[in-house]
């Protein structure tokens, strides 16, 4: 054995991180998750920041906000400023944080995943998705999974952090935040969005990814974030999501036929749809939840199947949290 030689240099793992956050909340979560990876010289991180040619505002003007739903629901991507990716790059892991817009992935993320160069980069590459949203994300993740599958990517983990407020309260606090920029408490309801504990807690996923990548576990098929409470599914919201997604799609088809985004022809239809939507939220959603509460003794198997399906691949169990909660 020859002594005194320097240790062999190992090739760093390359990680692609996608970045698009309007309010800054998703970016704060992503930063906590990425901190352990950025601090470790074994990892080389490439950040791809998405920039639509026509930026989406925050806070949103009222009609501009609702004018975004037809293209969101139909997953019609807006043009982005040129990406730095050429399609020839290879990464060991892709971390894809995304917002949910009208029960679908945000338009910039949809545009990113439909880019031909991105599709080549994603082919055969393991992907971790990261969602920070109000509370309805199930169908958005299904749509995003379809885009990843079309690109030949391998979804190995999904992390979801949702607003801890009551469902009906978030129908007030979240729109107020998006339309005015004010997220603080109102009328006895808690502040909109994630709390600081949830954001700081995202660090455990970065620590687990660090260890998994160091052990080459991303090359396998098992999730890397199992046992860390990555996903908590509320199956009671599934029926409301299905109804809402169908509504967005049908009304979106009508609005897209009326004119392009931003056109005056859309304004009367948008006003009509907003009236319809508010009425549905006030009347239909509470009724749906009440009916489900009455039928729950007979829906146990159905709800359990939905929960199990949407918890995949990372799951809701927490047996490994003690290893990484710091």
C-alpha cells in the first residue's frame, strides 16, 4: 500500500434546479431544501430561472389574474426568454419546484417542460417535484406527471407543502394575498401561505437528498425521500378538484375562442365566470364537503385508495424525520 498520496478526486454530481416563484414563497422553500446541497462540494448545481417574455405580475390585477386561467387549464405555454440549456447537458438529478395555477402547473413551468431541449435533458433523468400551494394540488401533479412521462423523465419523489389554514378560510386569504400582496391575518383568520416552521422544515429533504446522492441511490427506482412526511393527501378535496378542473377547462375553451389573452372580448365572459365561480365556492364547495361527510362511512375504501394513489412515490410516513430534523 502506497501512503502519502492525496485522496482520489471524485466526480461531482450535477443537479438541475428550476426556478420560478412569484410571491417568493416557493423560492424560500426551495432555498431551504437546496441549502445542504449547495454547501457540499460534491454537488454542482445549475439553476435555470424561468422568465416569460411577458412577465406575470404580482400582485395580480383582478382581470389579469382570471385571464390566466384558460391557458393554464389548457396547458398552453407562454413564450419564455431563451433558456441556458442546449439539450446536450446531462444531470444526475432534476429538482423541479412549481406553483399550482388553476389546478394545473404554472404556465412558465408548463412552457419549460414542453421545450424540446428540456425534453432531451429530462429523458431518463430522475426528477424530484416540490409544490408549495394553498391545498389543491392533486390534479396539477397528475398533469405534470404526464408532461414528465412524455419527456421520458423518471419521477422519483414529490414533496408537497400546503397552507395549514382551514379550506374555507383559504378561499379568502389566498386570493387576498395574490390580488393585493397582503398576506397577514384578517378577520380572525391566519396569514395566507406556509408558516415559517414548514419552510424551515424543507431542509430535511435536502439533507436526505445529499445522503442519497452520495450513495448513488438516485440511480435506482426507490424514492429518496420516503419516511420524511413528504406528502399529506386530503382525499376529501378530490371531488372538488375534479369539478373545478372540468369547469376551468370548459370555460377556458369558451374564453380562448372569444379572444387571445388580454383581449377586451374576454372581459364580459370573465366577469360572468367570476360570478359563477364565487357562487360555486359559496354554495357548491360547502355542500360537497357536507355530502361527503354524510357519506364518509360508505366511502372509506374510495378515499383510502385516493390517498394511497396521490401519496406516491414519497409517502406520508415520518419514521426517518428524526434523522434529518435539525
